[in-house]
């Protein structure tokens, strides 16, 4: 932006100007701020809307019934609280193409307990998105590796996103994905998720044959976890960027199967605990075929000053340094939809402010932040550096408020709240495609405009607005690939004759004077 002033100015004066932020969306992606290898997953786009109206384990209006449907579908929650599954939920190819929108629940959100959801049970389950839910199995028997003690499992599929979910109290893996029986698992993004006190955290396993292809881990936080953060095996490429690892035991990443090819390990924030190893916490069990780009990470013992090549953060499974041939100083091209890459310290601040299942919308259309008591304490401990127990199995599920949508929430359309219809001219139904939306920033209260050149439906814009996706775009200062924006915000500063710079936040304007 160039500002030209004519006439006489005093040596120094105060000048204030203002323009409204504008975001222009050009192409449809998974959500307007979704990124990475799974960023183009379409989920339930073009399908119906299924309303979860009760907390029952089975039956009409239940979470199980919503997942078990066929055909593309968006899954929304008209109730908040805990859903105790009575058995595992098995999904196959006919159950593909869905988006779970936990952010649509009333205050309290949704927690799933007792049994896992299994995608690709016998055949691939493709094109699946989970957002803003808590996965807390909660079962502990003292026997390790109990299959039904997982959180979410996939045994084959193409297109998968887990975003802003909270995983705890899973006495096996929080997430376990792999290609099984000759099937592939590919194009996976997990972002903004919060992990704690899961026995073995995350396994993304290609069985040494590259049956897992392209995985992005972005802006997740692992706190008080033993290891497998994640295990990556037999994968074509891994992008592990801007994550927090705080208080761990044994190791962090493990590249543990032949076939693993390329890895970007960039600007992650690592803080040890009392039982953490003091040598390279990331492990490999493969050599020769791997190419690791490792740069700008922070480790409170081994890399206190982030550097462009931090090989000291890696070792083999016997704690020996890796051969130099396993590394590259050239970043591999980022997978899928592009993201902003921050410094490790910036990422620490960004992630802890926006991680886990943390948002809801009231009946009156007011968005709010809600973290249950477990996540609230967890994030407070990340903030303060307090190190909790890694192996604690004395789990207590937090009590959640049980709220149900009022009778006036849906009026003109059964799937789109009336407050959203009333607030946006041209929107008459969930299927409406409207060019311009005016919103108010959740954090700052400032107005901004979304130009919908991509052709998203009103329902999709509503879901992204509740999730604060547009504010996330503004905060990032960039937008995903195939999406663009123009931005200008209210800026006040001192102008000095001669062309000084006026700076507001991280945006710099050149002031030109005559």
C-alpha cells in the first residue's frame, strides 16, 4: 500500500487511516484454513446434513448412526455432552465422504468415549474429516495394545483430516492409520490437535511398502506423552511442521520402516521433562533411502538457538548419530495445500492459543471458546512449563454441560441457523451461494469481509465462520494454496517527513511524502 501526501507537513505529525480487511476465496478446499496433504479433502461437500440430536450410543439421531450412513454428508451436533459408545464403530467404503463438525455443538462440545471409530474396516473409507471433537476412550485394564482402547483407526483410505480435536486417555494409540491388505492410506493432515496421556500416541504405518503416502502434522501439541509423536513408517513424504512436544519419555518421531523417503522436520518446539532423553529424541530405523530436511527447531537442551541444520536432534534406535547422507539442506516441496511456517517460538505461542476442541456457537449466534477442565489444565501446564505424569492411568472424564438447541434455532431452513440467515442478505437456505459476507473478528471485534468467489454454500461458510477459519487466515498473514486475500487494517503511527516506515504488528507500510 502506498500513501502519497501533498502540501505542507510539519516535521512530525500524527495520521490515522483505516480500511476493512477483505479475504477473497477462489477455490474450494477442505475448509478455508485447512492445509497440508489432506487439504483438498472434500468430506461431505455436496451431500446432506445429518443432525445428531441425542447422546445415545445407537439409534436415530446418534453419532454412530450419523457415521454409518451412506452418501456424502455433513454431521452437525444439536446437543453437547459425552457420547459413550457401546461398541466400536466399523466403517467401510459405502460410509465414505463425510465431515464431522464438532464446532456446531452448543457450549460444552462433544466427547466420544469407550470404543474407537474404525475407518476402512474391510474396505477403504475415503474422504473423511473430523473437526473439534474430543476422543477419550478411557478404558484401562493393565493389558497393553488392546485394539478397542484406540481412539480413531483407519485401515485404508484416500483423503483424511483430523483438525482441532483433543485426544487423551486412549490406552493404546490415540490415532492409528495404515494401509492393510494391499490397500493404501494417503493424503492425511492432522492439525491443531492436542494429545496427552495416550499410551503410545500416534502410529502412521506403511508396513515398509509405502502403502501410506503423504502425511502432514501441523500445529499439534503433545504434552505428557511417552513416545510415538508420531511413528512414521513406510511413507512417501512427511511434513512435520510447527508442533509442540512437551515432557516426553523415550523418543518423539520414529521413522521405523523401509520405504520412508522424504521428511520435512521444521520449526518444532521441543521441551524435555524429567525422564526425557538427552540425546537426539527423533529416531530412525532406516538408512540409505531417507532424506531428512531438519531446520529451525527449538530444543531446550540440544538446540536452544534454532539453526538451518539441526542434525543433533536425530539418532538411530541405538542412540548413535545418523550418517550425513540421511540429511539434506534443501527443503522438500510442501505437500498439498500450503501453510504458513512460523519460527519455533512463534509456533509455541500460536499453537497453545488455538489447539484442541475449543469452539462453539450459542443459540443466539455468539461464538465462544470452551475447553473442558482437562484441556484447560493441560494448556495451562504448557504455558507454565509444569510437567505432569506421563503414565498416569487414574483418568476421570470431565463433566460437560448438556445443552440442546432451542426450538427457534432452525426456522427458515432445517440445516442453517436462523441467526445466520438473518445476518447475511441473500442467504435464504443452507444451499445458498452468496458472493459477500461481512463478519466481526472473534478476538479484536474488527469488521472483515469474505468474498466467496469459490462458490461455497452458505452452510459451508457458516461452518468455517464458527470454526474461526477466516480469523485464522488473517492471523497467518497468508492463505492456503488456491486461495487469495487482500488485507489492510486500521493502522496508527507517527509519520516523519522523508519516508519513514510505520509498522503495525507484522505489517509494514512505506510512507511517501512530498
